[in-house]
């Protein structure tokens, strides 16, 4: 379970499909910036979107990804502190 932003991406609560990755985490902040990128790309070129937090379990999904590709995801809280990275592959076609 996620108790702070430092543990905000739980690898055991992620599922990848061919073109999407579903995440589930326990929120401890009101909002997060979810960032994702292909594995070798720098974080300054990552895609991102805001995810509403609050308290309790949050489910979100990143879509329109490339099949058979390794991605890195992380949550960044309001003060700009990034959580740990999750490295996960989308399924092959």
C-alpha cells in the first residue's frame, strides 16, 4: 500500500495491456502529476497529466502507448517531489 509520495507507484498494483497501463495507488495528496515516458527518454521530455488524489484508492490509466515498449512512470506531488519510478512493458501485438 502507498503511504507517501516517496512510495507513490506500487509495482504490484499496475497492469499493462498492448497500448495502456492501469495504475492503482493510495493517495496521500490532493493532486499528483502523473508522468510517463519511453524508458530511454529523459524525464524533461515525458508526457504528463494531472490526477486527482485526496484520500483512499485512486485508479488511473495511461492510454495510446506503443505495444511491446518499455515505459517509466512516476507520480510527482504538488511540491514537485517525484516518487519512485515504475518500469513496465506494454504487451506485444
